């Protein structure tokens, strides 16, 4: 047995070559860490693992015994499994046969149950056949009896209806007719039977006879011409109205139409077009007449007509239609006589009457006729039912408002010239011109008044008028009264600057003119905000279909221009006041300065002008803080570049002169940073946007002076230092720096060549240009430079 084992192992090794997929499946089902179970098992590696050294061969017998023991156990397991599978096939075939026999038995039982169910169903049908026949017979018998009863009722009802119609017994006819009509509806499917069709034709004939008879009775009681029957309303007519409710709706409409026409016939005579009372100045009499007629109707005829007919409301609505037509006709004929006051009077009285109708009636009859729809007045269904006729003539009102607004603007101009600019007000902030509030109050009054008259095209026409005079107010009152700028030429010396410090003034705006500019700016801001609100209100008042035509953007832009011009005037004034000082700075002999002292006189002059102007402007713009911030930003953006340009004109500069200029620049920087709150008891932090501009601009000026102070030997270090500090690759700027240092042309030429060589290469894809700019220094670099500069200044001081 042991001799056959190697041959058996070789055969097994040859036969058991599993594919990768099978091997992976086996590893997933039976995971094992034993090296013997691996697909890539290597006997040599395994032996080397067991005996890594020569000394480990000492226990080879023990290892061999363990492996043999493991082999025997595997053999036992395999033998047990194989023996256990010997009888599996036979057991499976036996189980399959038993299952087939069970299925055959179950199929037989199901077939027996199905046969029994079919027999039961057939038996139930036989049992219920007679019951169904009895049910059908009962149903047909019940229907026959019901139909015979209806036929008896119909035949008797038709006979009674004809007899009552001849005797005008409308009270009994009203109830009987409705019942006959209801019964006749049950015989619609039997109209093929001659007797039924004959009864239906008799009912229709009776209805037609009743309709004509009732109309004749009303014509007799309320003739179209002549006086009313002295007896007044009768019970016969009241019952006739109840019958009319059951008859064709046209009968009811004819009764209502004739009665209302007869009731308003007197109105058409009294208020004919040629009568004095027909004109607009006596329009109250029309409404007084209808009020009396409605009271008279309620007393005499209120109980004759059914309440659901709403006869009182119908009379009032028809009166409104007739009145609108008559007023439109007479206004077309006498259009030249219509004045604004007369038109507004008539409209006011008419809208009051429409409001009275809304309180008295629900408006349920308005769907019967054409009534102007007013979506802006949902609480009054009668709004416009009469007043719509005035809309074609509202051009008179629009022209009047055009004239009134023109006179109002002229009065504003005259008042401004007579009273002069507003008085300086530095305690309560800049005052808005009173005329501005007056204009918008008048606008609001006109808008409300016009919206009550119409929410259609007249509102668009009024909006156009508003736009016209908003622009006129902006140009005539605001822009037209801005002070004119004056420029003074001529340089200043240090002596003149000192005199200026003692009290002399350069040509600039007076205190009153500064306050006027601030007042106009505040007024323009108020107009801008109020115009936006006006646009929103106009859109609320006008019809939804016309909202897109309301657009006051152009007028708001006009006021924005006034604000911008006002700020620019304030900036120009302060900027111009500082110009002489900057000119004096550029004309000083900076190469002759021997020592660094306090700030220079030109700095004192600039600070003096800032302290004179800025507090006035700030206090007068206290209510419009954002525009004061804009003023500060614009001044910084104007002054700092101008200061740097004048700085370049200071040439040549000695080392001491550059240190003095650096001290002056730092002083100006501190003043500019404090500019928004200068001279104020309440210290407020300057806006970040403004501070960023000042720090960036004045730091550049300080860096320029620092470069000037640096020695130009060796040239390479000087050029690299310039590029690092200024981050400016412009040859023009570098040339100006060299001029400030006072270098000779020959030295400048070599410096410029070196500068061009040391310039950083431009980014790929960007064409080289005469002037290139480096990326701006990071905030950390800028902060470090500022700290170094402050230390330098403190050291020099």
C-alpha cells in the first residue's frame, strides 16, 4: 500500500488541475491560510520554510510524522465522504418517484372538486331561474302602476291647467304647472305613443297661452304710453310673476324689460339733452331722482315681484346704463364747455353714487349686462358703471395737471431766486429743499385722484406728465442751482503758504455754497428714493395690462447724475484748494534741505483745507452717509495720484530731502486715513473700502521715496530693489526715479539698459509692451514695509 502511494499522488497531481475561476470559488467557499491549499503551492519553498537551517533538520522525523498523520486524517475524511455518497443516487430516485405519485393523486382530487363545483353551479342556476322571472315581473308591474298613476295625474293636470288659465287663477296655476312639467318629464321616452304626444302638445299650448296672457295683463296694468292703472299692483299680477318663473325665461325677461322701461320713461323726458338739468353742473338731480323712484317702487311694487328677481337693483342698473349713454352723448355735443372743476365735480358725485349702490346692492344682476370691469376696485362691483363715460374727457384733467405742474416748477425757481440758498446747517445735517416735498405731495394727490377717475390710459398719460416735471425739477431746481466752479492759476511760494495759514483763502466755494451743494445732493437722493416708490405706487394703481408701460428708470438715472455731479463738485473744490500746496511742494529745492524737521508748510496747508471742508460736508451729509463715503473715496482717488505726480516733479532730491518728503508723505497718509472723522467728536472707523485705497496709494508714494533714498551703487542691487519695492516695470516710472535722484544722462542710460535686462519675463501668450506691471505685493509684504517705514520715520524724528 505504501509502495503505491507515490504513483497515486502523481496521478492525482496530474488530474487535479483546476481553472482560475474554480480555484477562486473554492477559496471563497473554503478560505484557508494553509500553504498546502494554495493553487501555486511550491514543495521546495514549503520544505525550506519548514527547515530554514541545517540545525532544524534535527527534528525532521517529527515533521514527517506530523505530515503523515495529516495525510491519514485526510484519507479518513475522504473515505467517509465517498462511502456516504454511495446510496445518494438510489435515495434520490426513490424520492422522485414518491413525489410523482403524490402529484398524480393531487391532480385527481382537484379534478373531482372542479366537477362537483360545476354541478353545484348548474343546480343554483336552475333554482334561481324562477326567482329572477318573478323579480322581473315585479319590477315591470311596479313601473306600469307608477306610469299609469303619472298618466292619470298628467291627464287631470292638463285639464285643470287649461281651465285655470281661462279663469286667470294664476296662484293655483303656478303650483300646478310646475307639477305637470315635472310629471311630463317621465314620459319623454314614451313620446312615440300618440296619446302621450297629444298631452305634451296641450301642455306646451297652455304654457304659450299663459305667457301671452300674462304679458297682456302687465301691458294693461302698466301701459307703455299713458298713466299707470290707478289701482296699483294686484294679487293677480303677483301670482302671474310666480307663473312666469316656471314658463320660458324669455317671458320673465320681457316682463322685467317692459316694467323697467315704463318706470324710467319719465327720466328720459325730464333729462333730455336740451334740458338745463341734463348738464354736468346739475348731475346731482339725476341721482336724487332715481333715489326717489327706488323708494316709490319699494312702497308700491316691492311685494309684487319675487324677491329673487332683484327688481330694485335691476332698475338702478338700467338707470346707470341709460345715464352713462346720455351723459356720453351730451358731453360729446358740448365738449368745449367742459372745464376741469366741472368735470371733477361730476366725477365725484358719480363715484359717490356708485359707492352708495355698492352699499345697497350685491351686484348679482350685473352679469346680465355689460359693466366696465375695474380690477383695481374689487370691493365695488358698480365702480365705473356710470363714471366710465368721463374717461374720454379726462384729457382735460391731464392738461390741467400739466399746466399746474409747470406753474409749480416756475414758482419753485422763483422762490429759490428770491429766498436764496438754504442757510448753513451743520448741527442737524443737510436740509432737503422744501420744494421737493411739495412736488411729491402734489404728485401723490394727483395719482390718487386720477386712479379714482380711471386706471387705464389716463394713468399712463399722467405718468408721462410726472416724468416730464421730474426731469425739469432735476435740471432747473437741482442742477441749475449748483455753484459754478472757478479756477485760479499761478504758483505759490512758501511765503504765500505761510500767509494762507494765517488766514488768507484761495479761490474756492464758500460755506454757503458747500451747504447748498450738500443740500442739493440730499434732495436728489430723496427724489431718487421717492421716485422709486412713486413708480411702485403707479403700478399698483394702473390696470395690470398697462403695468409694463410704467417706467421711471430714466428719471431715477437723472437724479443719480445730479448726485454724482454734486459729489464731483465737492471733490473738485477740495482738490483745487490743495493744488497750490502741491505746486509749491514740487517747486521747492529739495536738494538744498539740510535737516529733517516738522512737517513742511505745504502739508500744513493741505491739512488746513481738509479740516475746513470735510467737517462741513460730513455734517451736511449726515443723513446720507453713503454719499459722504463716496466723496471720501473719490477725493482719495483724485488727490493721491496727483500727489504722486507732483512727487515726481521734486528733482533732484538729496538724502535729507527725501527723508523730509517721506515724513511729509506719512503725515498726509495719517490725515487721509482719519479724513472721514476728522474734526469730529465722535471717532468712527473709516470704511474698509476707503482705507484700502488710501493705504495702497500712499504706500506707493512712500515706496517711491524709499527707492530714491536707496544708494544706486551697485546698480544691480538698486534695480532689483526698485522692482521689488514698487512692483512697477514701466521704464517711464524708473526714468522719473532716476531724475529724482539727480543722476546724469550717461548714468541713466546704463541704468535703463540694466533695468530692461533685469525685468521679469512676461507670461507666455502675452505680448511684450512698453510698460509692464508686476503682481501687487501681498498684504503681509505691504504690512511689513509699512512697519519698517514707521520705524525709519521714528528714528529720523
